[in-house]
C-alpha cells in the first residue's frame, strides 16, 4: 500500500445506544398520555439510523496507510397525537432529530492480501464531532388554537471507531488506477455528555440552558454502537509496482 493514494465514499447504518434520549421520549409520551393526548411513537426508532461520508488515504508504509475522513449520521423519532378530554378534536406532533457530523484521522493496517484484488484490513480512527441539525419540536392545533415550540440542541464530543474492512478492486493493482468496493463492520465510541438547548415558541417565549432529565441530571446523547458501511473506492498508485 505504500505510496498509494485512495479516495472512498460510503453509506451505511449505525445502531446507537441513545439511552438517555430513549428514556426521555418514552417518559414524554407517558406524560402526554396523562394529559389526554393519545398516540406517539416509542423510542425504538432512535436505535438505528443512516450515515455517510468520505475519506482520503495515503500509504505511508507497505502495510499501513494514513487517512482523513468526514462523516455524518442521524436518527429520528416522529410521533403523532390526538387530543381527548380537554383537547377533544385536537391534533399534535412531536419530532425529534438527533444528528452529528465530524472529522477523524486514523490508520488502516493490512492484515492479509487475497490475490491482487482483495484485502483484509484493521482500521482505527478518532476525531471531533458536533451535534448539528438536532432539535426537538412540538406543534398542536385544537379548540384552544395553535401552538408550536422548538428546542435546538448542540454539543461537541470526541469520537473513535475501530473496525474490520474488506476491499475488492475491479482491476489488479498493477500501477494503474483501480476502482472497487469495500465493506466495513466496526464499533463507534461517541457520546455528547454536555448538551445545551435554545428554546423558542409561538407565544414568544425564549430560553436556553443545559438539557436535563426530571431529576435535574444532565442528559447525554450516546451515539456509541455498531456500524456498517458499504462504499466505492478508487486507488491510485503513485510509484512503480
């Protein structure tokens, strides 16, 4: 791999823990039920989401390459409610989006080559990630009129990932450009332990602070968990084979 320039784009899924946020969703649904709102969606939708990104790499040793990557991921929970009792005939929705983007640097180590077109590798990378586009919004309409509110969420965290990769080239690496595909299965470590919010609603109320649970403790956004990627690669040797 020494001297080889590589470019890759990929998409996939990740399965985050999201424990605090899932507890918050289910607790909120229970509270709304007690206020005569029926419906909602349980928190299971927060356990799987899409992700995507791209990276560039450079072979610094025969069996090691350095890489720089940019990536984004997210999950969502969308609940619809219907009012009963005091809210007879009313409808409402709650939409929670949790997404992040970040950049990472790392190394990929060649474990084994299978002929001239396939490789098995171990990869590890780490970097900084930011909550972006994350928000919790509520809107309702009924006999009492219309009301809506949005809490924009923000935070920064350190992330890391380790995984195993399988690369397959469509052409042998004989000194020419070699397109191909790759598959990665790994585990990501990424927790936003300090999450802040900025709130505003249709009544003109504004607020800001730290996201906390009913006990007053900080709530975290835990995106740690398994992830799977499938993508395209382009390898360009820059030195004679």
